[in-house]
C-alpha cells in the first residue's frame, strides 16, 4: 500500500529492478527501500517545483 501511495497509485516494476539488482546505485537502493520508484523520484529535495 505504501508503494502505491508513494508512487502516485502505481506499482514499482520489481521485475525490472530485480533484474538490475547487482548494478543498483546507492541512490536507487535507498529509494527502493523507502518504497519509492527511483525512476519517478529522482529528486527528494523539498524545493517547490
């Protein structure tokens, strides 16, 4: 459920990310651990868009 809330009601493509597992960056791993899709959440700053 958190995954859907954090990603605008869309699921993370776990098949894609599991296939890339050995090549994750710290940036990607931290976002996935927080149920954030790294492709959708490139910037975690609090700046207004």
